[in-house]
C-alpha cells in the first residue's frame, strides 16, 4: 500500500522535512520554517532535518529559539562537503544545493519519505496537504518550473512567440538529445519536492544523479536540478503549481504571455501555497518580489527582524518584463567582485582537471 495515502481521520500527522543551508541562508531558513509552522495544521508535527553546510553555532541557537514549537523536533546534520566539492557552483549558489542528493545515506533508514524545501520560501499553506499527496508509484512529487517548463521549449516558443519573454530558459538540459530525453518532457523545479526515499534507495537514484553531474559536468545548468531532471525525466508526479510559485512569471500582470490559463494564473499569482524567492531574496535590497514584506513578518522576534532593506518598487506591466531601476555603483562593484571570484574558481578547477589528466597520461 502506498505510504502516502491519507491517514485515518483525526489521527495526528508526523511530517518529515529536509532542507539544506549554509550560514548565508540562516536568515532564510528562520523565515521559511517559521512560516511553515505558523500555517501548519494544529494536529500535525514536524521533524526538520537541516543539512548543515557551515551554519555558525550562534545562528543555530537563534534558529532553534526562533522556531521553538512543541510540534517541532529540530535536527542539525553535519555534511561531509568533500562529497560534493567537485560539482559546479556559482558566485551565489554554494555546494549546499547538492546536499539533498546525499539524503539516502545521511538520513535514518526508518525515514521512508520526506518533503524537501529550499531555505528561501514563504510557506502560506498547510504542508500536511502536500504530505498526504499519494506518490502513485512516482519517485517524487514536484512542481513544473514555470520559467523553464520543458526540457526544450524552443518549438513551443516558435508556435507562440509571445512566450519568449516569459520563459527564462528554453533549453535547461542542453544535451538532452545525447541523453535520450524527450524535448517536451516537463521540467521540475527542485525547491519543493516530496521524495519517496525508499524508492530512491532501491533504485539508487541519488547515485545515478551524482554520476550524471560528474559525467556531464560541462552541460550542467541549474546545479543539482540538472541531475534531478535527467534521472527523473517523465517519472515524477506533478503537484499544483501553487506549491512552488517561482518569481519569474510574477513579472507579468496578465496570463497572456505565460504558460498558464487565466484562471490558473490568477490562483498562482494571488493565492500561492508557497512563494519561492528564486531570484533576489527578501533580505537583499535588489529584491522586487511583492511578498518580501510578508516574509519579514515571520522574522519578527528574531535577530534578523531589523535587517529588512529598503526594497525597490515593484510595478508589473501587462505583457512586459519588469526592469528594475538602475543600480547604485556599490551594487556593480559587488557583482564584479562576485563574477571575478567565480571566474578565478573556474580557472582553478580547469587547471586541476588538466593536471590530473597529464598525471594520468604519464
């Protein structure tokens, strides 16, 4: 029998949640899971497993204090970062994004499924409802990425040119032909997923994903999400888009240039279960997300409550991508330093790979 069928009425529900974070996202973790607990059913309880990529003891203590709730059991799990150190990162994404691929080994064998959540979410719905969604034989329940909806959206854009401005990436798996993937297969966003861990272990799915990241390093786009979509292509189960409202379509005030119908777009835009800050984060001044203020409500009483920046004004225009005002000079200096550091890191990585090849040849 499917483990995820609805529990007997009135029985309390125990939910397993997993997230990964380094110290840079401690503030996001605090807000994300405070919102989750606030909107959770009163008779549900949570085990939260934080895959820890270097959160300071001070911030761990503050997170524990801020999230204090009799329904919550909080676990910080140290991760051997060397296991993912060889994979592609960028100036704003660290190796913490890969930690979920280690869960079959890190988590206890008595955990058969869990909901994975990024640490940059505003959770407005009751996660009990997502937890009670049946897998129906799928390895995970996830949500289609509305900014990169298919393995290859090129043909879709040719048929409907107005979508060009709405689709952020028309080809998120550039070598899909080599991999034998169907171009019209839906592409999932990894920020919100319910994972059948028993099935992942039986089929060694995480090991296959790690191998994909190693074998096709030069094609990796969107980090671990590349491997998730390669290995799980056409196998994952689609949940309501409102469980993972990404930021990109919010640039539009009308459904006309999106992949949504009018009714679906209105629900997605105005009544999301989870808002995902997929671009700038609420604690960054460059963030133009309309729910940034709402996110900060869940930081009240924490050490991060007074870190709220002065955000730029958000003014979506019908059918037109919103362009924020010109940034101040310090912003460009910081972005230049980030880009410089990223390029240097990539050069070092290429040198190491070349040295290894030469040593092997010798």
